[in-house]
C-alpha cells in the first residue's frame, strides 16, 4: 500500500537528510499504524492483525535490514576513504535493493490484510488515498511555485556542505553545472502516482482481488511510469552517479574525513536501534 512505500522511503531518507534516524525509526511503526487507520476504519480484529503485521515487519527489518544498511554504509566509507571508484559505483547501483527487499517481504502480508477488507472499507481506503494524494500534489506544486531556483540551489549546497564540509569553488561550480543538467520530473511523478492509484483501485475492488497486480504495485517502484518519465529518471541517476564517481578522486583528506564522521554517526544510530 502507498503508506508502506512512504515509510520505507522516509526511513532511507533519514540517512541522507538531517532528520534523526533514531527518531524516525523509533516511531515509524506507531506513525504507520496511525496513518493506515486514518485511511480506513478497521474493526478490532483487523486492527490487531495490522498491529501484528507492522510489528512483524519492523522485527524483520531490524534483524535483517539494519545490518545490511550498516554494511552498505561501511562499504561507502571504505570506497570514499580509498577513493575506490569501482567499489563506490558498485554500491551506488545496489541502492535499489534497499526498497526491493523490504517491499518483497511486506507485499504478501499486506495483500492478505487487504483481502479481508469489506468492499465498503476498500472504497473508503481508495477515497482517502485520493484525498491525501491530491493534498500532497498541491503541496509539491505550491512549494515549486514559491521556491526560486536560487533557493533550491542553496538548499542543495547546504546538504552537500553538511557531508563534505568546506566545498571548493571548483566543486561548487561543478555541482551547479550538474544541477543545471538534471531533468525535472515533478509533473511526471504526479502523473505516475495518479496512474498508480487508478491501478490500485482497480486491483483492490475487483472480484476476486487482483493479487498479482497488487504485488507489482507494491514492489515495483517504477511501475506506472511513462517511458518519458523513466528516461528522465535514468538520465538523472546516471548523471549523479558519474558526478559522484568523478568527484571521488578529487576529495581532500579533510572532506573524506568529514564524510566518514557523518557515516559514523549513522552507524552509531543503527547500532543503537539494532540493540533495542
């Protein structure tokens, strides 16, 4: 379901953005259950099954995925410290596995729970998803209209500086050139999300429920993208991948140490969470 896709993205984003990984992970199960129950009114038995499903997922995730995240971070740390471009690119290309493993685990359990919803509950779920989706799209569009190109660039540079520390004029010029080459995908993402929801409604409401289609909707993050959208996303991903690889050999020791310190903070968070 959409909310499970969102929470997985939020958990991984917490490792990239400045928000607290511990806070995001600690309350993710509570937040997720609250969000689902806000979308559809469940009976007592369904609420118990939802709680059990979420508890099972986060137990599995803590035992299986957190060690994978830790190893991935250590590999990135090693690649950056040794300026090992081939290892860096290999790990960069493994990033989609973060989503694939978790979505593959949760999909059959989530589909089983959705199959127990009444037809009225399914319609309620779809209706509320449409409302939330529309709110999110309006928020994106409003932010895009209000934020200038200079504001966007300043925000991105601040994030780059958080990881590298001092950024040289040459690196800043290169990064600015990189961002100018990226292709905008916001409208494509909005259209893909709308198509995703149409397909989700069709699969959920059909009798019998189309479990194969639901599984693909949950596990394939690129599903329902147009070819033009996918081409833009692939172009941007390759652009960033090549830029990171190019910059790797030009990082100063001070910058590599700064990255290592940031990674160490996240590894400490993961160790803390895994021990809970």
